[in-house]
C-alpha cells in the first residue's frame, strides 16, 4: 500500500490542536489531532462576502483589475455615466472621469492601466475606445465595428472584444495601437461573460438580441480562431460578470429566460463548469474585476429588480474563509456626548468620560464598555470638562487638559485606577484644550491643542509630572492621536483650516511624513499605533463619516461610519476598535460603532474511511 509519506513527501504530524496557520505547502496536508483523536486535513471552500458599497447604485458599468485593486467605470445610471471609481478591497474612492458618458462597455486591464471600449451614452452602440493610466482617461484608436454589451478581457495593450449588439459575429483585438480582426465567433450573442488574455480567452453565456434565447455554451480563442467549449449549467446573460483565465474562469450573477435576477455562480476548471456558492444578492448588469483570478474575484453594482445596486461582493476560494472588514453597531452609551470626550482602552474593555452632554453642560460621568454594553461608573472625574485628552487602559488611565465653560483651559491631570479618579498633584505646563494624547498612565504624551491660538506644544508624562519636549512641526488642534510615549502619530486637525498633515514622534522629535490623509479633517477620533492607525469622522468642513487606515507608509480609505459625526473619540487597535459618541449636526449621539478588520479563518475537515 502506498503511504501518505510516499505520496506527499512528508509524515503525518501529531498535534494536540488544529493548526491555525496554513503554509505554502498546505495542499493535501494531513495531521492527527491527539486531543480529539481525529485525522484531519485542510478543506478548500468557496464563499462570497460583502465588500464596501459603491458611492451610488450603478448598472451597466464595466470593470478591470483584481479584488484588492479594482476599477469601475461608466454606467447606464445617469449621475455616473462618465464616472470611474477605484476599490482597495475595503472601500471605493472616486477616480478621474471618462472622456464622455459610457454604458454597457467592455473592460480590460488593471486598476492603473485599464481599457474601456464599445458602449456609449445610455448604453448605445459605439466604436469608442479609451485608456486609463492611473491619472486620466484618454481616447485611443476606435474599434472597427460599433457595438454595446460586448464581452471584454485581457490587458490594456492586449485586449479582446467579442460579439455584442447589434448582433455581430466578428471579434476584435487591441494591441495598444490599433484594433484588428480576431476571427468569428460561432454564436452571435450579447451580454456575454469573458475571461483571459487576447491570446487565450473564453466567452460564455449571453443572449440573443433582443433577448429571447439564452445560452449556456462557451467558446475558446487561441489567438487565431474560436472553437466551441464546454457548456455552463445554467443559461443566462452575464454582462460583465466574468473573470479569471481560459482554464480557470468564474461566471457570476446575470439574468435568465424568466427575466429574474440571478445569484448563481459557476467555476470553470478548463474541462467542466461547476456550480459553486451563490451570491448573497441576485442581480444583473454587474461588473467584475476582470483580471481577478477565479479564486479571488470581486463583482459590483448591477440592478436588483428595477433598482440600481451599490453592492460589492468578494469571492474567495481556498483553505481560508474571510469575513470582510466592517463597522457594526455596538452598545449605546448611557449619556449622549460630544466635544471630543476622552476615551481609551480596547474594543472589549474601553472607557469614556468628559465631553459635552445633551444639555450643553460639561460631563463628569465615566462609562465602561465590556464589548457589548456601557455601564455608568459610580464616581466620575473631579473636573468636568470638554475637548480633553486621555491615555491608558480601562483599569489604569490618565486624562489631561480640556476646557471648562465659558472658556477656561485646563492643566488638570487625573489618574484612573479602575474604580475612581484621583487628581494628580501636578498638571500640564501649558493649559490647553482640543489636544491629543498617546501612551499609558505612567508614560503618556500630550501634543497640540488650543490656548488662544493653535499650538504645537508637546509634553511627556513620567507617572508623576509633565516635562516640555520638542514641539510638533505643525501647530494644530482637534487632531487624531495614537501610539505610545516614544512612538506616537498625529494626523489631521485644524491649523485653523482643516489639514491632512501626518507627523510621527520617535521619543525625541516630530517628523512630518510624506503620507497625508486622503480627506482633510478636524474634530475627529482615532485609534491604533504609530504604524497601524484608524481615523474616522470629523469636519471636512462638513460633517463626515469617512474613515481611513494607516499602515506605516500611506493612508487608505476604508468603509465609512454608519453615523457621520464630528467630535467622536476612539479606542482600540487598527483591526478592532471603537468610534464613540460625537455630534451628528443636529444632536450629540450615544452611538458606538465597532470596527473589525478582515478576518481569515482556516477551514479543516475530518478524514474518515467512508
């Protein structure tokens, strides 16, 4: 009998628990769990998860790129007919407009090197072709035949367009300079799915024009001619819902003979089409990250019944299953408050205190969060104040500065022992409000703020007293502040105009970073570390829910808060944090939102003899 060692080239590991990490040699990996007395292996699975919504509902749009770097462009939805948007795997951001309105066009290429062809205003047939270089769209040589709802694929300099409306059997390919003949397809049709480069592409599905016959057949192109390939399981129009390669393609969504919106997904392995997990929401006229591999695709937009959709869904096939990053509603605080109250701790063990209450008066009340609900502590802070700062944990905290109405800036510092607040004998050297804080109770940093002017003042706390240290490069207030006493980050704020400047502190001095926030803002919250932070909400100068993530090099837009607000505060780390309270433009709110980053879970199965 052949042994596992002879097949896989390694022995079966004996482990007391299932591994949580899948290495590069995981395919076929087997282990024995001695605790459960089971023989196990990794289980590749496929599933769709929700991604960040588009800025608005779109149908008849086109796509390019991959799951973590996609591009959407054009639309049959009037407000977005000339728009394009980029996706980073979490959130969509506006990109430069097309040269003119386009709908139901073909798409090819990557997020920074895309091609749009065919289609026109309202989805009219067109010969138009235009290229995107990451900064702007420019017109390129036109196609030979005007068409719409054409199948597209390939790269910006090696693209293919097959069939389309009005019904044509000719295909064209683009070499970066001109469109030339790419042979004749066997079945004229529109709204086809497509995948693969111009030298080895596949088209599938689609319908007659006008609709009446829906197709299951696929066709393969070898760079010269088209041959019939395996049939799909379900006949339907796919519009731009295809991605992958000729031997590993994915077909998602569309509509069928009954006119219903489809949530069906099929995967092609080079030989057969197989039904896999369905989309959460059935729809037609979607677009996909056309160059995504079939194991990690993304689809977006489309139409659900008569309503244009803003939905994004991500497909992942492999040992890991994913939960997409998102904000979710947490427990409401007992008291609505704003004016940059102090908060610190973790997502499941946080504290909030101070700020302005619903009656417009300073709040002394302290509340504690356990990951589900907020509890009012029997004792509050000694000096009620607004626009203060804090640092530390739920059981060992520090707060400092702030203002008591009608405008008395404070130096007062208080320590929290998990039960009550004690006034520290010495306070800040500079009385100020709207400052930021970082660190822990015995090693904190206070920076920036407002006296009668915007200040860059920085002070360091050693557990007993404050010492003035080197100032920030940009005087500002109401900024985001995260990190430690020796490794802090300051971002955004008022100078007095809103800014997007980011500075890092190394324990001795501040350095202005080339990385600036995507949205200039002030009066907002943040959480995390010097190299892994989140900033959310604020004034731009209008109130916003926009959020961003910093990775130590650059800021990236993420999903916005459900409740746009200014004067919120934050707690936690980059992958698990809180946005707490704030002012929504009408009233101070009790809302808490919990941020959770992408979560990957390895899936395993138990091996049996049956």
